[in-house]
């Protein structure tokens, strides 16, 4: 109760701050305020050798008069083939030449999309399945296997994994950064286990923040609307020594509950980053974040007394956490670099009357170096220690309350160039050892051919594994949620009707799920203004977790009943195949268009459900720079039907949706924007309840918010 009171008072204070910021913006726009300092200069790290594996750095184009563009123009007009990325090979390389299905969301893309969260921004990537279950829960995946805890997408922030090992997924609701500080998001669709390790099965999402020297001065963003009740961000960056820069930030947001739902939320997050150029060839980064979040949820709490065995009850969750990361980079030459990284991450979840705790301590070292004139080698090793405490609650029983786990890893990858580097062959593998399944090997082979400067053809064969989390190895459900108990008559002679309850249980001999993936891609730049990118894939999954029925046994808990155990076992198989295609067209100097289409087919054996992934998805985007410093962006999408979460359950109907943003740059340092989301209907459903945890889903409503951004 105390926490709720503090949050309410703080919300009122923040609204007053937002009003003050908007007033300051209006004064600045009308010329009644002193001129602000010049905007930050663009990042000029054009040489690939100067880019670190944790930061993707674009080459800097020159304006016709020889002057540099500012950062917004640089990212806006930069061609895809000139972008430098690092996530595919853990080294700088040109996106157009990368042997993987990779997309980049730039900072300007995020700003102009009107996104207020990472999942919303990820809708910009063709082939990504992004669905919102309620105001605080997202399902995000690529190429199938989507759910609230999507367990086959590895997600990182500056090289720190936010993929949590208990339920094998990401709590998107506690990832709340200043979006202005995001350099770019690199998204790989397809396996990345050779470099990134376990759980990089269907893809890798690498969120990369800007270096501190790129964020000088004061930045303030504030706003609010119908569902985004209020938000406020502040960041300050400065030079703190010779070749040393630092920034700190603070974020606050409050979201309203949806109609008929119990899913409001409040969150605060703060953090810092420092970058120090120790010598001409050595750099040191230190950064950290801390957060506190509260959100409401309506959850099915099982009981053994009918007729309603799964009554929905209002719950309030509180989450606290923080992290600190250090990274040292040393260059030995144009193609040689050593990187050492370590971080600590802590998350506490207060839910269902208990406190669950998870810690991660991670150490990683990697070295990139040339081998002769045609080869580039990347090698590394890592260690991760992740203890967690999971007390029993009203839904789950844990075989082990406390569990200390370790993960050892090493990888080696070699890129070999042929025919003046028009053809490149990449061979590599990662070996890991974990406490649950022992040794795991994840090799891959990638081949890329550039017949011309404007064409790239690539193919890959990869093996990746998903390490089982505690949800597979240690958790028992009190009652298997989603499976209604069956009446079996009066078994004990007391005159009442007894029931057979289903209970989910852990795997006795867990195995890692494995993927063997085949990929083929083609990129074409038709003209300087028109380009295409397409990728096709075929995936074979083995050792997929399914349920095996055991022998029933009697139990007395609230009343007499029978229990039928359904234990996890790695006996399933799944095949997925499909393709993604995207196009970008600079229709005019002031008008850009992009389109994406993806198709996904899923085949499963008799042990598995088909999953909840749309067969077809279509996305269209228009960005216009209008007279008077106006920007108009329209994003529309079509998402196909989703199958039911369980046999006989409701399906999610297909839907069309459209977002729009109107922005006005009142001056160099002041920007206003009005954003409308889900404008085509009053509300629609995007996802159905999980089988494992039934919580109330709410429909995504039409909404609008206004925002102002100030720079000093």
C-alpha cells in the first residue's frame, strides 16, 4: 500500500514536470528563450577497425558542400550497404555483405515510428512476430515458437543478455531505456548459437546504445495520452576528463489499465555510462542501470474446489533490479582487437506472495585477428554463474528452492576470402557445458558471394540449441493450467463428486532442444533509390518438449481427488519453413517507402501443438518530410489468424492496424510530436492466453499521445 501511495504522488509530480517542460518548449519555439548549444556532432568513426564488437558504427557520408550531416540526416540517408554491423560475425562488417538475414533499426527509425518500447520498435523488422497480450506482456519471436516467454530468441543490451534462465524468456515490461540513447537495434532472424551460445535459436536481438561522447548536454522528453498516461525522460552528458565522457539518465512512465482489464503499471529506471579512451589503442566502458516497476495482472489461481477451478484473481507484481557492466577493448592493428567484458545482473520479482531472486555473473573474452592475407579469425571464451531462488507459490512448486548453475563456453570462427573477397566462406563452432545437459556443440557454415557490387547471395547451415530452463527441469504445477479437471464419480464414498486433476511436472532426463537450419538469401540494389532483401529458411527442431501422461494417484488437498501427472519429455519434433522479403524505395528526396512480407509454415508431430504464429504478415511504411519542418509517418500492418492456445480454445482473428506520427521541429533543439496507434479499430486482440500460465488478456485499444523533446 505504501508503494502505491508513493507511486501516485510521484505521478502527480511528474505531470507537473511535464507541463513545465512543455511550457519551456513553447517559449523556446517562439524565440523567448536563449539559443541552446549546437547539437551533438555526428559519429565519425568511419573505419571498421575502429568499431568495437559492442557498437555498430555507420560510415559518415559527406554533404555536397563538403560539410558533415548531423546525426539524424546521417542515419536517414545512409544506404544499407554502407552500414557497419557487428552482431552477425562479432566483428565490423558491411550489412549488405553479411551472410545472414539481418535488419537494422536505427535511432531515427525508432523516433519516427512513435514506438514507446522495444517490442513496438521491433514491429519494423520483416518476419518478426510481435503481439501484445496485455498492457505489460509481449510475445516477440522470429520464424515461429512465439509466446509470452519466447524461449528461442536471445536478447542483449550492449552485450549483456536480458534473456532470463528460469522461464527462458524476456520480461519486456522492465526494459525501459531512453530511446534517444539507442544507437541501433541489430536483429538477426535465424540461428546465432555459434557466436552467441545457447538460446540463440531463432534469432538474436542486439540493442546497442550510443557512446557517451555522442550524447552531450541535456535531453528531456515528456508527454502523455490515453494509454501512455504519462512519461518523462531526462539525460545529461558531459566530458569528464581528457578523452573521457559520461552520461546519466532517468526514466519514468505510467500506463493506464485497458478496458475491462487489471493491467496498469508504473516504472522508474535510471542509469549511467562512461567511455574513456585510455590510450590511442585502448578504450574502457563502464555502465549500469537500476529499476523499480509495479504492474497489475489478473491471474488464474488454481484450486481443488469447483465449479470454477481457475478463478481469476487480481494480483499486483513488484519488480526491482539492476546491473553493472565493464568492457575493455584493445586494438593491435586494423584487423586485430581484444575485448574483455564482465557484468553483474540482479532481478527480484515480488509476486504471488513470494520473492523470487535471480543473479547473473558473466565474464567474456574474445580476440579478433588476421591469419595470413585472406583469413580473419574470431575466438573467445566465457563463464556464467547464475544462482536463483524460487520459493513455491500458489501456482508452481519447485523441486529445488535454490539452484546455482554454471555455464562454460568457447568458440572459434574463421572467415576465408576467395577471388579478391568476392566469395567468403565462414566456418565456426561453439562448445558449451552446462549443469543440466552437459556438453553442447553449435557449428555453422556460411557462404557469401558478391557477383557485382549491387548483389549479394548468401547461404548458411547451422546447428543451435535451447538449454532447458527451470520451467522444464524443476517446476511442478499444482494444477495444470488450461486443462479442466474431469468428474470421475464418488470415489471415496462420501456422496460428493470427485475429480481427476492434471498436473504438469518436470523432465526426468532433460535434453536441449536442437535446431538444424538451412538458409538462403539475396540482396539487390536496383538503383541508388530502390533495393530488395529476401531470405528463405527451412528449420528442423528435435527433442522438443512435449507432455507424457503418467499413472494417476489419489491425493487429499482441500478435498479428495485423483491426480494425473503430465511430465515434460523431449520427444517432439517440428519443422518450420518460409521466407521474408522487404523493399525500400526513396520515391523522392522528401518521401521514403518501405514494405515487408513474410510467410511461415509450421508442421508438428502428434505430440505438439502447431503454435501461435501467423502464416502471413504484411507491413507498409511511409515517411515524408513536409514543408515547415513537419514529418509525417504512417505505419500499417496485416497479421494473419493465430491458432488457439489449446484444443477447443479461441483463436485470434486476423487484423489490420495503422499507426501515424506527425512531428514538428519547432527549432534545432525543440521537437513536438502527436502519435496515434491502432487507428483502424476501437480495439483488437493480438494474442491468446498461455497454456502454462493463464492470465487475462486485454484487447489493444486505439490510443493517442503527445510528446515534446528538448535539447540544451
